[in-house]
């Protein structure tokens, strides 16, 4: 019989009676190995059919300079909820129609309004998910709407915030397009603050290699159907009946006049919570200016679109507390300060806050908001509105 | 890196284990465990590896000094200088902002302008590895241990990943024999016992502590809105959460130790079965209690002096023990509270001991819960509000998820009060029990992958 004695410092154990006892170590290793095999194995299947989001699926196995896998076409069935509702584990009240997410041979989101092999007139860069078009179908993305509004062919150079565009990516893209565009729309999101040391991508080959390897590993690891399934399970259980919905605190909800709630995540309230310092505004405008310089050196004229968060846009009408209102209004001022700073530097800007603010009160009362209520992105209504303004601006 | 993370379970542990047992010599195994310790630690913030390296080098050199110099003055210098260096690190990273905050409070009363906080990031586990190095230096000074000449052996001891960031506080003498015989360790001998400890610890942390935390954390974030029943439920939940969180971590550390041929000492001995305050501190965070006893309480005079001197020693030890847990006055009050309990028991223990055992256990448990109020609360105001709600009848609803909470409390209570702890088990599992443990491991994996994982509570200390 085995003996296991604790005498304060030492354990003494003799061998197990194999006939009566199981080797737990083997069983434990088998459980871990089995789990790993299932987890890894599922990642090699078409993960978008196993509950992984289209964006995550598209971000696997990308090319070195591409944000997404090339020549991809994913159809997301009707009924997908907004990201903030998912994040907060709240029952969605705003569901999407079916969406198509497809990419071209370079691994960028396809603009279905632009014929294959055509030379683009305008290149859209920056703006992360707003430009590549999260929660929008190919034909609803800004470059597609812009092409319809202006007649100019627009190339969607939008990338994920995890792989922002570097100069080497831009040069690679320009080198692989059938011809170089003459204009670019650079989109700056309000919540992105730049630091003086932020670079456009003057990196060594080794740095770029490491960045690519890290991205490939991360993109592959993050798209786990097993992880997705277990997360869904816990979200189901965290229904405020069986378990507390601990996810709810990840968003802030404000009521709209029609009784629905608008859900905001941290990144949207960030500009209101943390005021920008003059140094940050300076660094951000220098960063944008550096991009316009680089684009100009490549023969491309840049138009900068400044895009506010939904909270900076609608906050003044949604918040009730005076202190909170003051914070939002300060964010609004910061937004205009950045615009003024860019104009002083001779950079042509299109102020997204101005565009949406004029009709904000009516929009909040209407059923067709330019932004989703339960997602931080804009809806096709907002995209079309911006596209029209951009078309006018670029024509001028 | 957390023990309850995919990167630990599927990358760090298998690689560390396989390479460790492939290597043969002492030096290569010490070097490998040192490297893996730094990877484990640096995964959180690589910069702070330098701090641990500094502390290791200073203490190692002090140990070499003790071997070389025998003079009284030199030995005193070898004792004081590295301890001051270690404590200075701890003071700066852990207590500087606390000192400023306290000064600002006093300054506010006497009209002095406030000082700006330094906002220093607390390096994880600094309290633990600092205690490892300090106990090494003191033991070397006292002649209790023969300091090692081999740097890798010492660095392996300090950076051993299983006990690096949240203890137990293992003294060098407790590991020395295993470290010296690291090349002769028998891989298979303790492997099953190791996995048994590890799985039990994982289940305690991931399935019990984290589930309770997910229910009680939201209501405890707003203590003013709690009813009396909710406050008691939440504090009872926290009492079990803290135990299963920390004991779970310690058991996982013990299990990992076994896998690498090390014997990590017991840190918890069913503390909620304690009959009185002295008994509680012999069962709760045993490694810390021993360090405080051997390196603070006894050097202060222990219980050898008059009654008042003993009370003074008890209070100093517990106050500093409280402060060790966190740089906040709530921890000091928690330490003082236990100091008072220990003193009262010392004075009136003969009366308490005459009570029926069950009453003693229940009474001690309630006293412990009250103490945890100060341990859990972020501010004094929260602590007093919570205590007020617990003892003044405040009507109101039970928190969301209270049905699940009660089930978890019953389960946790049965394990904590009635079941044997892992050190009382034989760890030989018949097929059904082995499959049940494997099932617990599987359930833990489901939770690790699917739920919001919380770090171990003692990481912050």
C-alpha cells in the first residue's frame, strides 16, 4: 500500500499499486493533449463556419503587406448583432441583414463598384474598421459608396487597427495596383492619439519580419472555434439569472428618445474621459502631416477626414450629468483644435463632426441613424452621407 | 504568466518540463530553471526582470561573503547592506505612493500642500522574492544554512517559477536538499502526486474561487447599495473565494514542484477549521506566518518577556504582516485586528477553550469573516459601510445570481470545513476518482477558455 506522509518539509511516497490505481499523470496529459489537438485541429477548418467572425477569419494567413487573406469571399448570414451588444452580453435589438466580406488578389477589401484591373482614382487609407467596413457588406463600405456618389474609382486600403498601414505597406500596394491613384483620403479616428516617437514605418527588415510573424501567429491563434464556443457558453450562463452578467460593465448605455439604448465602449468614451494635451494634438497633427508629405512625394494629393467617436458626436444630447456633459464638450473642443492645427499646417480636412452634428438631434429621434446603436461603427446611412460630402470635396 | 492560462498549460509547462528532464547535470538544470523563471516573470513585464536579477545578485554576493568573512563586523555589514537594498526596493515600488498619500492626508490637516503621487507600477511578486532573498541572508548570517557557492543554484531558488509570484514563501533551507540533488531527482516518483495537487489547485481556483468572484464582485463594487443579507452573502463568498484562490495557487505550486522534483512546503492547512486565532495563523498562509514568527516575532522577544511585551510583539508582527499584504491603511487595520484577536486569545484563551469545539470553530470563522471586510474593502469608508450594513438590519434584495452563489457557498463550505485538504490525501486514485479529477481538469479548461479569467488575488501583494 502506498504511503503519503507530510512531515513538515518532506513527502515520502512509494510506488503505486498499479492494479488498483490509475496513473493520474497520464490521464491529465491525455486531457491536455486532447484539448490541444481539438483546439488546433479546428483552427485548420473554415473557421468562419464554426462561429468565428468574418473579420477574424479573414485576418488569418495574410500576405506580408496585406490586411486580409487574398481572394476571400465570406457571406455572413442575416441576424448578426452589433459588436457592443455582443461585448456586453446583452440581447441584441439591432440585427444585420446578410453581409458579404470579400477581398481582392492583394488581400484588401473589394470595392464591388470598381471593375477588376481598373486603375483607381482615389485611395482610402487609415480609419481602420471604418474604412475596410466592419459590419458592412462590400457594397456598403465607404469606398464603394464614394464611387457611386462621385463616379471616381476608389480603392479600399483600409486595414485592421492591429496591422496599421506602414510606408512599406503603402509602397507595396502602390507597386501592385494597376496604376497609381492621384488622390488619397486619409481617415483619422478621434480616439487615435499619436506620440512624437510614432513612426510611419521606417523599420528595418528584421523588425518587419518579426511584426509579420507575430501577426501571422496572433491572427491564427485568435481565431479559435473552441475558444469561441466556450465563450458563448459562458455568455449564455451569465444571463443575470444563473450567473451575473459580468460583461455588461464593458459598455455604457444611454437612452435614446425612442426608448432604445445606445451602447458605447471604452474606446468611444475615451476622448471625453481623458482630455488631449496640446502635445498630443501637436504629435497627432505632425503624424498626419508626415503622411500627407509621404503621399505627396508619391504624387498623391491627400484629403484628411477627421472622424469623431459616436460619444463625442451624440454625448452632448445623451448625457444627463453636468460634469459628464462638460467632459464631452471638452472632447468636442479638442476635436476642433486638431482640425485647426491641421488647417494651419495647410492640410485640407473634412470635419466629420460638422457633417453629423448638424443633424444629430433629428438623427437621434429617427429610426435610421448614421451610426449603429449597438455597434461603434457607422451604418450605411452614415457611410452614404460621408461619401456624398467627400465626393463634393474631392470634386472641388 | 498565469498558471490558469493556455500559454502556460500548452507552451510553457510542456517545454520547461521536457527540456528539464532531458538535461542531466545539476548546473544545466539550475540554469534551465533560472531561464524559465525569468521567462515566466518577464512575460508580464520584461523590465522588472532586472529588479529580480539585482536582488538575486546582491543576496548571492552576500552569501559568498558569509563564506569568506567570519569577523563580526563584516558579517553584520553582509547582513545589513543587502537587506537594506532589498527593503529599499520593496519600499520604493510598494510603499512610496502609500507614504505620499498618507503624508498628503496629514499635510491636509496641518495645511501643507499635497505632493504629487509617483504612480509607480508595482512589480508582481516583489513581496515574495524579496522575502526569499531576505530569509536567505538572515539564515546565512545565523549559520542556519550553508550559503551556496553556485550562482545558478541560488538564482534557480529565487526565480523558481512555481513559487515566484505568489508564494509559498519557501526558505532556502527548505529547498536546498532538492536543489543539491536536482540531478538525481526521480521523474516518475512524484509525478502523479504532482498532477493531483495541480488539478485540485486548478479546480479550487478556476472552478470555485473564480465562479464565486464572478457573482460577488459586481455587488461588492457598490457596497452602499447592499442589504444586510447581501452583505453577509457577499462577504461569505469573499471568504471562500480568497481561500480557494490562494490555496488553489499554493496547491498548484506544490504540484508543479513535485513535477520538477522539488518539495514545496504546505501553505494552507484547512484554515477555516481553526478553533482560535493562534490556530488560524498556524493554518493560514503558513509560510508567511513562519517567516514572521522566525524573523520578526522571535527576534523582537517573542513571548519570553512580560505579558505586555508579548502583546507588543504580537501587535508589531501583525501590523507589519498586514502592511506586507498591501500598501493601504485597510491592510494595517486588518493586521491590527488579528493582532488584537491574538492578544485577547492569549489573555482569555482559557475561557475560549472551554467552549464546545463546534462553537469555537464557528466563532473563529465569523471573526475571520469580519477581518476580511478590511482586507477586501478599497477604502475605510467602504469597510465601515459594509460592516455597518452587516450588523444593522438593512432590508433589500439579494444580489443577482444569489441562487448560484448559495450553491457555490454550500460546496465551498463543505470542502473548506469538512473535507480533508490536499496534504491530508494519499493521492492514489482509483479509476473513478482519477476520471473525476481529469473531468475537473477538463472543466477548468472550459472555464479558462470561455470565461473572464481573473488573476490570483495574492498577485497584488
